[in-house]
C-alpha cells in the first residue's frame, strides 16, 4: 500500500508553492502582446504561449489524469500540440513548427491553465498519495526551467525582428567589476552529486567520489571588456584557439562576436537586452556565448574551462556574492560584487564547463515516460553550472546540471576561467 499524506500544514505549503510557481509563469507575459507570445524565431526557440501550454499539459498528463478521479482534459487534441519529447505519450507536433500553432488562442491557453490549477489545488486538498507530491514537485521544477526558457526565447524573438521591440523598459544599473584573481583549491578526493534532503533531478545522482588534481578558479566571470579585447585581437578570425568543430562553426555561421552584440558605428559595441539595446557594459559578465566560444577564449587567455566536478567540489552554496536571478526582475547579468573568494558562482550567467553531459556512475533513468526527462539527452552536449539571471533563485543547487550543445548560445551562458596549479 502506498504512503499517503493527510491534510495539514505540509499539504497547504505544497499547494501554496504550486500556486506561486504557476502564477510566476503567467506574470512573465507582462510587457508581451498576444502576437509576441506566438513568435518562434528559430527551431531552438519556442513561442511563449507554447511554454504556458506545455507546462500545463505536463501537470494534466502526469498528475491529474492518473490521480484525480474523473478528471477529463479540457481538449484531448491539445496533447498532440504541446507534448515536447515524451515518446511514451504518443506523437507530437514538430518542434521547429511550434510557431504555427495559432490555435488554441492565448486566452484559451490561459483559461486552460486556470482549470488545471483549480484541479491541482483540489487534488492537493488531501489526502494525497505521496507519488502525487513527488510528481507535483518535479512538475514545479520543470515549470521553473520553462520560466527561464520563456525569457530566453522571448528575447531571441525580439532580437530577430527589425524593430527590436523593448520588452521591459528600464535602466540597467552599472558597477565596476573587481580585478581578476585566482582562487586555489587543493584538489584531492571530492564527493559530487546530490545527497541528502530536498529535490534533485535524476541526472544529479548517484552521489559519488572523484579525484581532482590541484586547480584554481577565477574569482569572477569573464567580462564584456575582456571579451572585447579577445575580439579586437582577432579572436574570431584566427583558428589557433579554436576546436576544429568550433572553427568550422565560426566560419559557417559568420560569427564575429557574442550573440546580441551590435556595432555602434563608432568602433564600439551595443548589446541587445530585454530592456532594449544599450551600450555594452565592460564590467558586466559576457553572456550568450557558445561552448565553442568559451573554449576559444579560455585558450586565448592561457587558461581553460573548469570541469563540472571542479565547479561543484568548491563547496556548498553561499548567498554572499551571488548574482542576479529571475526573481530580481532585471534578466541581465551585472558586474560581480567586491569581496573575497568566488563571486557570481550562482546567478548572472551559467558557467560553461568542459565536461561532457553523461551519466554518473550507477545512473539509471526512471521507468516510464518520466524517465525520458534527462537520460536520453546524454549525448554530444556540455554541462553548465550555477544558474543565471533568468533562473528562479530557489531552483538551483550545487549539484544542478544544465546542458546544451556547444554551438548553442541563446541561453544566458558565460565563462569562468580555470587553470592547473602545482
């Protein structure tokens, strides 16, 4: 017999968290018109409306349908439109054509969300099978991932338009970054991976030990000013620092600078942000660079990218020196704050590592459709760590593993340098 959780403070807290996360997703639409919510500027990007619908489909499919007696989907046809990659759940609309889904209308998707939210709160009024709580928590973290994706995608959609509309007009604060310095780590045996209480995705487990040689990490992320020096030194015109695949990508795509950088006509740079196109801040972390670019810059700087084990082995998360998150409402990285030790380890920009995204020793995906969530993507991708300015603050943890293909750069991805030490 499965364990049950009775009505009380725990269920009330779960219901409140569910309502808060779901409301945050809808609030991201502020400043977007229905036409904006329909756009898909490239195959990697999804329309904001699709994110709103897909996260609703997730709860309806994996929580309400199996656990709320009598629940019927608002429209069974929508499952085909808003399934992402779950083969076990049946056929689905092509990812690259999500922008063609003019139906259901945005207002219908929002009404669907309200109906599903009401059903979720009914289910969480208890008593509740503990498997429901596990799936709801997974669904909420899945939704927080899509909150970040929604910001990434809406920014890409705006940049692709000739008028480059401003999503949320405001002035970005500026500050001076601390000088680059190195923080030494002695290496040795380290334990990585999720352990103990709290939520984690299956790709963060099992917890295991690794042996690390001594190394050092830069105290902060690479800045726009430092990257501009790389550009001025011919970084995108010289094959020397590039991996072979990276150099081929640069040539094929005509890459000359990080994504969203624009020439100002006077020899300087502008940067497109969700707050409009602004002069490039030399002290802010460089953002929207690919793994190939990160690797080339590190080589040019006579350093290297960290491994994900080095990044994680640095120790537990501490709030001091953290960067911006989705909750701060700016959705653009800022200069590191002064202080000792590592700054910006969490927030501002995801840190590219040189670690391939693969299974930890002993990893086994969960059975069924939910087992498709992470394991089947463990091929040809690199790991990123630490969260960014579009990541919800309570969504990241030390063991969290993000992953992208090394040519992708529409995420809020940046660089922290590493080097070997004697």
